[in-house]
C-alpha cells in the first residue's frame, strides 16, 4: 500500500482551453489557469493565507523602517555637508562651536521625534488590536447567528422567535449604549425600534391579541422589511453597526412569516391566529395605520417639538435631518424642494403613504402564501448580501488602491533621494575653489580631531591649482 506524498486532497481535473483565439479565460486572468506544477487547491490553504498576511505586514514594517532610516541619514548628510562648507569657506579647519551646538540640537530633536513616534505606534497598535478583536467577535456572532437561524428554520421553526428574542436582548441594548455614546440616540425613536418592541410585546405578553398581531405582521413585512432596500442594509459580518441594522429590519419579517406559515400548531402558542384565518385588507390597513399614527404623534411631540432646539442647533441628528442633508438621495432632493416651514409635515405625510404602500403585498399576497413569503424573505436577504458584497469590494478595493498609490509615491521618493545623494562632497562655487586652492599645504596641516583628512574633498581640487597653491 502506497503512502500519499502530501495531505492535501486530490486536485480537480485540469481545465482545458478551447480552440478559439481568446481561450476560456481573458488575458488578465491567464495567470489563474492551472498548469502541471500548481493547482487551485494550493492557493487557498490556511498556511498560504497566514504566510501572505504576515509577509505583507513584515514587508510594510520593513519599508517604514527603511524610509525612516533613509530620512535620518539624509538629514545627517545634509548637516555634515553644511558644516564642511562652513569650514572650507572660513579657511579654518575646525568645527565652530555654533555648528557643534546645532548638531547636538538636531540629534536631540531626532531622539525626541523617534521617542514620540514609538509611543504613537504603540498606542495605535493597542487600539487597532482592540478593534480587530471586537470585529472578530462580531464576525463570529453574525456568522453563527446566520447558521443557527437556517438550522432552526429547517429543523425547529418553533424556536425562531426564541432566537429572535435572545439576539434582540443583545443587539438592542448595545445599540442604545453605542448611539447614546455617539449622540445618535434620537435615531432610536424611529419606527423600526418601535416595531421591534411591539413584536416582542406580542410574542411574550399578548399573543392572544388579533389586533396587535395584524398590526405587527403588516408593519414587520411592510415598512420594516422594505427598509432593507430603501436604507441599503448590508450583510457585513465584521461590522457590528451594519449587522445590528440588518437584524432589526430583517428578523421580524422572518419571525412573523414563520409564525404564520411554518410554526407547528401555531394556534396553541399564538391564539390570535385562530381569529385571523385570512387578512381583511381594510381592517388590516386601518389597524396598522392606527398603530403607526400613535408612533408618529409620539415622535412629533418628544422629538420635533420638545427637542427642537437641540435638533436645529445640530447637537442631535434625527432621521429627518439626515435625509434632508442627503442631497444625493431622492428623499433629500424632494425635501429640499419643499419650503422649510412645511418640510416636517411633508416628511411625516410621506412616511405614512410609504408605510401604507409597503404593506399592500403583505395584506394581499404574503399572508395567504407561504411560497411568496419565503421568496420575499429570500429577496431581502439577497439584497443585503449584494450590498455587503459591494461594501467589501468597493471599500477594500479603494483601500488597496490607496496603499498601492502610497507605495508608488514612496518608491518615487526613494529614487529621488538616491539620485540627489552623491559620494562627492566638494566645493560648490568658485569662491570655495579659491579658498581651498590658496590655503596652506593641506597635507601637512594638522586637522581638527572632528574632521579627518579623509573627510576633506581634496579630490575635487584641480591639480594645477593645487600645485600653484603649494608653490605660493
């Protein structure tokens, strides 16, 4: 029995090129084609990933150290050159006390800068380490939440509302704390948080109330679900804020779709479903509108009236001011065209119309169809994944592009410094030549201990002038 030469699973069969002129791949992707030496599996191992990560960081650290070293060397060379020019111009071969003091000050300044830079790097490292740890935890929880939700939906849908409650107990208080810390807490008065509180109240406090069930179902699969599209929620696993926003908008529609269509013996756990075998359009829209108007009046009273001074001064931001300042969005442009004294009323009226329109699919289609309810949830999830993919590609792509541009500038600076630096340190003017040429015998002069004979640019003195100088 033969032993395998390596632990890697067998490679897939090689892809063959077509006989067409362009082949299977376009020219920029020819390097990804498999040849007889490498295969696709070798590019995605954990070892290669770790090697690529650490190599890039070590290379970046080396380039930063080399850049700092070159800069310090350049400054030292310029200082030495200035001192030598002063010595040659004065015709004396000693370093003046002022030059020595200046050099000492430069060295002290360099030491101070290096010390401050090390302190700054240390603080940045620890701060970045904390951020990376927090992002890893967020990534882990988001992925596990997605996996757990999928398993519960397929194996035990009666536990979906429990999973929703547990996650809401984690995400919502943390959102309150973070937004209060950033002075964004006026966003917490928005409709989405109001709907989540009502959904939890129905699930655990009043499961027998048909009116509350109808209102929660319509709002959850109406305004709340459509906000995934209008607010461009993104499935970005490592970003806690984006994960929380997506959870707030997509989990309630999933929970009520499961309760309506997939929950086993839902009537015993949620008695309100017995009284609502089919959705009555007028009653459903009326109940959801009443619940919506209660929220709108509370929002108008506590935010737009009682805290108007803070909002207008810019100390606090609301969804209204955010959309108003968004000149690129359709809502911002529409509000900008309305006279300022009517903008708040126009915004609230527009929200009411939007809420009613988005509830129509839930009332007329989704409540009676498990297929279309599932398709709708899948659509919302697909939109969030698409937005998340765009975030990863665009943000990280721009970051990589900036790093390449910085590297290009760094290489250009290194080349420029290498071209400017020269081993010849001679006089740069006719006055310097005359001073050196008419000075006493250079080879016999006792030099200052700080300037050796090797350091003097005698090779730049023309031979004839040197001889004439010695003759005199």
